[in-house]
C-alpha cells in the first residue's frame, strides 16, 4: 500500500517538478536534461500525479451529451469522426447532442461497445 502524500509533500514536489520543467525549456527540450534531472522529474511528477489522483477527481458526466463530450475529448475525436466510429450519420449525432432526437438503444449499445462506456450509466443518462 502506498504512503499517503501530504499537502506539504505535494507542494514541494510540484514546485520541484516545475523548476525542472523550466530548466528543460531553457535547455531546449527534455532530451537535454541530465539523467539525474530526468530521474528527479519522474519522481516529482509521480508524487504530484498520485496526490492529484487521490484528491482531485472529476465526476463522470450525468447526461448523454456530457458523456459524449468527455469521450470526444479523451479520444481527440471530432463530431464527424465519432459519428463514423459509432456508425451513424453526422446529422443523427448532432440531433442527439442538441436534444432534437432521443438516443436509440442501438446508439447506446454502440457507445458501450465502441467507447467502453458503462451501459448502466448510459441507461441512467438517457
């Protein structure tokens, strides 16, 4: 089990991480950091990530539109790319996003299968 990171440890690690990031910028890139600097950056970044993961969680959106927006952001998809992935027309996806059409069961199934979204969450949100 991991040791609980204190706010003070987080602040020190974040400050140290930012100093190394500034140094990398001044040197012209991460590849110009020394082995010791890279190791320290990895250590401090890990501490910051662990603290933030434990203290700053984002709730899952509770609407179909919110879930779609989150997945598009996570997968770096444009609306037309998502429509193609879900095997629906751009128009149908647009209508769902703009509350002009309710999502069909086949649409929800595609979101579950192709985007890995929990089916129960989809049913509650629709």
